[in-house]
C-alpha cells in the first residue's frame, strides 16, 4: 500500500495513517464528535485506537489529508460484506475536514480516493451514514450521486443492552 497519495494540487497530500498518527486521529475524532453535537460520546483513547487500527487484527484504516504539511482532515473506513453481492464493501465510518480547510475540495478528494480504493479492491459498495440534520453533508453526498437508503432503519445494541444480550447466550 502506497503511504502517500499524489494529488493534482502540490499543497495537498493524502496519506495513510501510521501508528505515530494516533494522537492526531483521536483529535480528529473528538473534533468530529464536537461538530456532531456529541462530544461526550467519545470514549476511545490512544491505547484503544493503537490496538484497533495498528494491532494484530486492524479493524479499520485511516487516510489523512494535509495542506502544506498541516493536518486538515481524515477519513476512517473499513470493509464490510454484502451477502447479496458476494463481495466486500467499503464502509466510511468518519469523514471530517477541519473548519479552516473547508471549501478547498478536501472532502471531495477524500471521497474520490475512497471510491477509487473501493474499485481497486473489487468492492461492490461504498456506503456510510449521515445524521439527518447535517444538511451540508447530505447535499454534498447527493452531488456525488449518493442515494438515501430510506427503506432501511439502522439498529444498534450497545452498552448494558449488549452485555445483557451476550450474557443470555448459551450454547446448545
């Protein structure tokens, strides 16, 4: 995997994150959570990210966007799987560009790069969630050609409910 991705703008660089980027990734996550009005929801710490992103079984990958060497944004993604397609997909968990770098096309650049990566990796889909109130993001995604999956409702079990459900498991 190429660690640095060339762009048409010499002041902009995309690169895959390394273990040394863990504090930066956590900062991006916290800034995104602040933007999404849920800063208290971030419980990740550097040790958790180190294990989850760079441990024995990495669960996700991160691409960092830089402008003139300054960290400007990131995309954190992983692979899921579609049984209907019989192929894996690329799932974008987080996309964030710092406010001072918005309007320069970095979000589009990151999305195009991830789409290219999905095609190169023979993924059948590229998908993500967006908050209902985030109209700037929704408008951006519509301009890219994304469509809402209105007939699907996200379901989630976490925290105490997850532990309760897991505790009720008994093998046959």
